[in-house]
């Protein structure tokens, strides 16, 4: 057999595999939307304004169902974060209530049986809006709204995934029935999510005047939730860069010193 023939056969086989593989994969898995992020790449940083807007949407919309138990309020003023001032952070914390420790009489509930609460301080973390898991499930048709502190790390695709889910609601395709209390979402596993579409145009009025489209809010939220999962990202990248440069300098120095050593031997 001519080599030309075998080669053509090989090329044909590879192209067929190449063409059908994505088509097969697409059947039950839709590629995530990838809108692009300021924090992409080795030198990417968080867009401060986006972090502040994302925080605003979280606070006004998502906090009704989701906590951020790994995010202390004080970190909102940390370097590499949304850049709120200390007094802004105090004011933000003061809007949240947490279960109080036992009072002087050792009680944790008031005369009506309601739990005693205290005002949060900057050292506290964003609490879950529900007293416990059962209460959270009871309020959400049996489904648990997960804590969002680490959600961009916990799901494949990170920010792209959060963005895709938040913008991924729509009518179910023909032949698919969605049970009551569930919503069709192209990007959620199984395509039926218990979270009612949380965003709609102008759901918030941005403090900085940005137009609050669903895509804008989803983008800002995904930025904010990437920061909650990796608040030290900028520091990490900076250190990485310093290490790279140091190693490069070291390599150059070593190269010249070895050259000198070797030179002497010959
Ligand atoms: C009315 C309550 C409610 C609100 C408001 C809400 N969620 Fe949810 N969310 C849920 C529930 C319930 C689930 C669990 C869904 C499931 O398991 O089907 C969920 C799940 C999620 C998930 C996880 C999907 C996964 O892969 O497990 C993300 C991300 C999310 N919500 C983000 C948000 C964001 C961001 C906001 C604010 C724009 C928001 N949610 C507002 C109730 C809510």
C-alpha cells in the first residue's frame, strides 16, 4: 500500500474524530459561557469597582438565602479586596444580627422564645440567613442554598460557572418537564435548579450608576465570589512574579559563574 494512501486514511480518521468528539460531548454538556475576567492570567487583578458592585448585589439579593461564613466583614477593607474603608465595614457589619451568647441569667431566648441576637462586628463573618440547615431547606422546597464563600473553587469553571448559572435560566426545551419548585437552567447539573431566577434587569440600583443588566450583575457577582474564595490572589501572583524574576537572576548569575569555572578547567 502506498504511504500516500495510509497517510490520507490517517488524516481522514483524525478529522472524523476531531469533528465528532465535540458534537458528542455537547449532547449532555453545554460549554460554559466565558465572558472574560480582569483577574485572568498571571498578572490579572480584581476590578475594584466590580468587587464593590458584586458585593452590593450579594447583599441586596443573594444574602436572603446564601451566607458567606468564611468571609469576615473586616476583610472587605483588606488590600486586594473591594477596598471599603474601616468605617464602611463597621456600618456593613452592623446591618447583620447573630445569635447572642447566654445573657446574665444564662438565657439564650427571650420571653417569647425567640433567640437572643446581637449586632455583628467587623470580626464576624457573613452569617447564613437561616438558623440551621432544616430551616434553610424548609424555606427552599427541600433544597439547601449552599454557602457561597468557596463556590468558585468548589465548581468546575469557577467564575465562568457562576456567571453561566446566573444567566442560564430559560424555557425548558420541548419534551422536558420541570417539576414544581424547580426551574430550567442550561448550566446546572441535571438542568433543574431549586433556586428561583435571582436576577432580573434593574434588580439593584448600582451606587456607581452602572446599568444593572442581568449579565452585568452576574459578572460583578462572579468577580466578587472569586475574591471571597481567593482573597489573597493578587498577593499570590505578585509573589509568583517576584520568585520568577529572582530565579531568572539566579540562573543568569549561575550561568556566568559556571562559565568562569569551566573556562578555567579547559
Ligand atoms: C430564594 C432563595 C435564593 C436566592 C435569593 C438566591 N439563591 Fe442561590 N440557591 C438557592 C437554592 C435553594 C440553591 C440550591 C439549588 C439546588 O440545589 O437545586 C441555590 C444554589 C446556588 C448556587 C449553586 C449551584 C450549584 O452548583 O450547586 C449558586 C452559585 C447560587 N445559588 C448563587 C446565587 C447568587 C449569586 C444569588 C444572588 C444573585 C443567589 N444564589 C440567590 C436559593 C437562592
